[in-house]
């Protein structure tokens, strides 16, 4: 699928996008696949790990940084998921391009069974912090 949306962060906002998630309660960052949506530049996040930064596949693959617009401005993001490949494009630049089948670390694979999911649901994962979304569109790929 291709998912396109716009988002606007407030200072310190933290959220996520779950892809290929089961429609059940649980830790969706692990039983599905979570892509970070976060204000990397907030003081409270100055010590986060690279795989916690915006666009990263949480706890697995870090995204390239430096493409987020300042808080209060609209960002445009596209997620392309085809088979085991996941690409994140932020404001016209590829910040993540990974293949989940390339993960070989047994501990990560044990903790993230969702990396092997081929189907599932899409949803935004909140932390009760301000964030706005608009122009959300999804297209199924053959």
C-alpha cells in the first residue's frame, strides 16, 4: 500500500503510525510495525535512541533525520509498504528504506513478531499529546 498524510507537531509531540497491525489490543509497536511520529528537536527527547526518531521503524531501523519542519508547520509524509520492504518519504525526501526480512538479530525478531506480518490494519498510535493530521489517503498496491 501507499499511505499519504500530512501532520503538524506541537513542541514535544510523540505519536506513531502502526502498519500491518492486528485488530486487537496489545503492544502494537511489536505485534505490528510502528513508524515513529515525533518532535526529534524537543529538549525532552535530546537523549532518545536513533531508532526512536521520526520516521524510524521503532526499535529496529533508524531513519535519516533533518527533514522535519519546525513545530507548528505542516509536514507531508508517504509510507510505501510492499512485501517486506518499507519506505518512508518525509517532505519529499526518503528517510527510511528497509527490508524487514534483513533483520537477523534473534532478540529483535523475538521481541517484534509483527515484522513478519504481511497484512493487517493501519492506525495512529497516540500518547495523548497534541498532533494534527489531514489529507489522509491510502492506496492498495497489487
